[in-house]
C-alpha cells in the first residue's frame, strides 16, 4: 500500500523526527517500500548575500547531505531502501514538490502539539496535510 514514503526532517531538531522515521521504517518494512528523507534549506536572503561566503549555499547543502546520511544510517532501515535529498526553498512547498517528484504514496512527518498561533496561522504540517496529493501521517511529538 505504501511503497514510497517521504519523511521531511528538520536537522536542527532531529529528535523531533525520530517518531516519524520509526513509523516510516515500520511501514516500509510492512509494505516492502522505500523511504526518502528530505531536508529543506531556506533561501539565503539577498541582503545577507554580501556578508556570507560565495559558496555558502553549497556549504549548507553539503552539511545537510552529510547529516541526512548519518540519520539514514541510524534509522535502522536497510541501506537499499532509504535515500535522502536536500532541497532549497519554502518548507511546505518543497515537501509537496518532492512528494510529487518521487510519486510518494505517503508523507510521514512530526509536528509539535498545536499552539494557539498555529490554529490561526497554520503550520508547515497543516499546509502539507491540506495540499498533498497523497496520504499524510502526522506523528505528534
């Protein structure tokens, strides 16, 4: 049923992602599926461009790719069934784009308990749930 699972990860808080990774691992094993870990890097604001090294975005991408590789190794998912990708842009937009690109059957993501501000403004998880073309499982932390 779930052959292709996308797991967005905030590398600033990998503990938050552990429940989603564990859930994806179980589901991928049950359905003999694959898991893709995703990290989204924010765009560097133009006004900061002159204050950072010319290869700042590339350094950020490389650091994120290395961190995702460590998370993948520690996930307990067979290496042949897990991959990772780093995208740059708006968080929920890039999650939806990657899900479409890989033809994901399921997005598994964690979310903090809702605060009053997320009821009014919406969160990244809320946007993904609303606009994803595939099923979304939100694991509360």
